[in-house]
C-alpha cells in the first residue's frame, strides 16, 4: 500500500520565498539605527547582512534587539551607532530554494523563528517568511 502524497509536499521554498529585491538586507558596516529603519520599512522583524559579493554574513532580528537592549549596559545613542554586524547572529539557520516547504516550516517551528534566509552557496537569494509559507500549505490542502 502506498502512502498518499500531499500536494503541498511538492512546494519548495523557492515557490514561496520573498525574492532578493524584497528581502530586507544591508551591509555589516551599516549603523544599528539604520538597520532598524530597514527592518521597519520592510515590515519584517529581520535584516540580513550581506558582504560585497552578496553572501550572507549574518542577520539581526527584532528579538535579538530586544535581548540586546535588556542585556547591554551602554547608552542607547552609543548602541545605535554601532555597526550592525557587531550584534548580528553570525551563523544563522538558512535553507536553499529547493528545500521542501514543509521541511523549512518544520525547521522554523523547531527553532522558533519567523524568517529563514534562503541561500545558494552562502549567497543570499531571498527570504522565507512564516506567514506566506503557512498560507501556501493551507491553500494546497484545501
């Protein structure tokens, strides 16, 4: 007896991810204050940090910023003038475009994260956000 294949099992991260041009990104030399503005402009709680070659060097999330504000004994003005890379997650969890969408959503659930950078040999190609991923799975099951 064969196991039924769900339609959503055919979806990949590439089918749902935000394209690179809609992915919030900056360089490591960007001031933390400017990275916050990028995050706010994209209405996502993440900014990916890329180098000159477009490779992912790290990321910072709104949760990282909340923890930073709680733990750092530094004036806010001084903190906001730091380079964003100083406070970034330098080895973030990532996926590739061909990764099955269900697998990526499982990773997000286990890691308790809302966003996953999508890379191809470290080069940032987009961003998987949890809401569109879940919507795509729901749409495929109805």
